[in-house]
C-alpha cells in the first residue's frame, strides 16, 4: 500500500542530518533543494510499513461513542458542498458499515482518456472536497484508483496508481496534511460493472476516496486499506 509521509518530518530530518555545517557557503542552497525534493516526492512514496502508527499519533483519535456523530456531520457537509456534483452523477457519497465514507469520482469527468492529469473543470469539485477534509481532520484518507479492462493488466495497474496519486497531490496542494493520505491503484481487478459494454467500462474507470475515522484504542484500523469490492464482473 502506498503511504504519504509528512513533509515537515522528513524535511526536519534532512536539516539535522544533511545540512549541519554552518561554514558551508552553499548550505542554504543545498537545504532548499533537498526540502524541495522531499515535497515533490510526498505523494506515492512507497513505504513497507503496514501499521502506520506514526500517522495516528499525529491525527489524534475519536472516542468510540462519538464516531457516528462525527461522521454524520462530515457526511452532511460533504452532501451540502457537493450537491451539484451528486445531481449531475459526477460523484457518489456512501456511508459504509464501519462508519467510513466512500466517495466515488467519475473518471470521465475527472480525467481525460488514458491520462492521469486532472481535468481543469473538476478542480473546483476537488477544492470543495479538500475544504471539508481539512475541517474533519480525525480521518485517514484512502485514495484508490480503478480502470476498465482495455489494455494490459500491468498498464492499467500503473494508470490507476497514477490517477490516485494525482488526486492525492491535488488535495495536499489544497492544504490537506500529507500524513493523512494513502494512495493505491487496483487496476482492472475490481470492476463494478461488466467490461463487455462501453457503459460498463465507464463505470469501472473511477477513483474512490475513503474517509476512515481514527478511533481511540483502534487507531491502526484507520490505516488499513479499504476492503476489496465484492462484486465481480468481466
């Protein structure tokens, strides 16, 4: 699973370990370059660390009894801010059994065909989404990319990763803490409709965003990847 590491944490480590010589005339230049490199690599950096406890510690946690109320408020605000997108079938919002929220972004609206560059017209939607996510900061944000079955499985896997990473980068650029975001791609492995028709393939090309609450005493569960879709179509 792909995870995002906070820029400030890595930059701080760089400053301590890599640029400690005050007599170096190029110290400022080196420091700026190294921090810039870290910032550019925040989204999509692969870390073999399943537990993700360091993120939970930074986010804080919700008392178990208050999770439902917190997620209710967040869902209402998302529905209010994104009412136009829902009415146009550009975005779906679902409440999951574990109290997390699942937002499905229509890939036809958000990306051009065979591209991981977010369409200009969809940026306003992501701006509104980022505003709500920033406000409700006791959640972990999982961004999962999906494709249809056209093309090779390997190509589709990478395209799904690139699209998830693009959404993650955009949210970070709009002020969402990098340490809250996990991105991954699942390629063509979880279709929600048949791939034998264009209408079905369009449904399968999507990005899903899961907002998982950080619950006191079970913080690590928020960092576990969302469960795979149960439906199977080919």
